[in-house]
């Protein structure tokens, strides 16, 4: 399960029931998330996770600071560590209210049971909380990917009910497409920061930006397709389990029907002989209900496949745009040489 901050503070900067329309993230907080996620991925460690701090103003969630969760250390209490961090930030007059958490991902591979459970605990204790997903692999290829998500009311009701049977999910109208809702992310910098970035941009050599037109997309596309194939295999295994359950249910129903007919024939024969009928048997004891396989995991796998499909479609369209841009640049260069 993903690391979680203590269940969040009860006090808020602005009390409001207005849903979050968009997330406004300070450039410094964004850079801290990027730095942490790339450091973890470079060291071949597990996914990077951390807490988001900020405040709520009307229908805008402002993320002004963040800090990383401690690495796997059994001697350290995670909740106590996070509370101490927020106390220290409060002493130096930094926004210390918990507004969510962030997590790194690899080419869109972030949807999991632990993510759902963690966001459910956050969102039920802090109504405005979001989870920010930063994709290190896509960003390294020139596509800055930082998205914010919130659980839908249907997903929250599903976890409150605690039942993941097909009937329960059908009644709640929950599917992989209704688990999360994406919240737009806007990055905001101060005027001084924008001035500094402008000066830094002038100092960057002209050939430094050519890497953003890198056409070596085969490795990225291959990785995404392989990941999708793995998820399709997992979904196929889940489908086999559910089909096996359905076959067992049908067989049990047939056994119950045969038992009922046999008992009726025996009672009819005893009645013809003037004997009392046999006592009724509790079918639920003779035929124990077959446990229904939970459908939450297959739904998450289907959602991950959908995410991979969207990323592949987006990546291919952007790659085609790069090819056309490169073709135009090449033609312009040839014309200039002639």
C-alpha cells in the first residue's frame, strides 16, 4: 500500500464545498517533484512518493510546497515523520496544510489497488485532496507529463460498501472509466521567477533544444506495447477465473434442481405407501455458496489497458508531428543550400 500522511489535518485554510475546478502548482513545487522522481528512477529504486502542501481558495487547489516520504526504514514512523515535517514548515511560515500526495510512474503505469486505497483514505479525510502522477519516462523523451486525479463519487461509494462483486459494481455503476476524474493542472511562477527563466533561456546554446525533436521513438513505443501485452494477458487470466466461477455456479444450480426433483419423487413414493414425507433439507447447507471472485482487480487492469492505449495514441500523434516538422526543416535546409 502506498505511504500515506497521517489522515490529514482537520483544519482548512478556506472552508468550501465547491468541487476542485483545477490545480495550481507553483513552479518550485513542480521542480521538487521532478527532482525527487528522477533521482529515485535513476537509482533503480521503487516509485517516488511524497506529500503535497498548499491551500484551497474557492474552487482552486493551490500546491505551494511538497516533501518526499521517507524511504523504507522500519525504525521510522512514517506518520510521525510527516507530522514533524509539517510542524517545521509551519515554524518557517510555509504552507503546511496537507492537500494530497504525489507519485512517479513509468509510461502511464500507475493505476493499482494501492493507489486506489491511498487516495480513498486521503479523499475521505481531506475532501479537496488530489494525487499528482508524474511520468518520468515520457518526460525524459521530451513530453512533460504531470497529471492530477481525484476519485469519483461512485468509486468512493464502492470502497465504503466494501463489496467488489459484479452485482455490487453494476448497482453502483462503477467501471474503470469512472474510477478517477482528471483535474487540470496549471503551473504558476512569480514574476521574479519568470524573469530568471527568461535570462536562463538566453544562456542556453541553440543546439541544446534539438533533443526535443528526437525521432528515436521506437524504444518507447515498444515498451508501451509490451506493457499493454502483459496487462492483456493478466486480464485474460482474470476472465478465465470468472468463466470458471460461472461454470461452477451453473453446475451447482443443476445439482440443486436434481436434488429437489429426487426429493419430490421420494416424498411422492412415501406418500403412496402412507409414510410421512422426509424432512426438508436446507439447500444452503447442502450446497455451500461458491465465493464470487472480486472484480476490482480486473477493472483496474482494464483501466490500465485503456491508459496505455491513450498514451500510445497520443505518443504516436506527437511523433508524427515531429516527423512532419523535421521534414519541413530538412526541406528548408536543402532550399537554403541550393
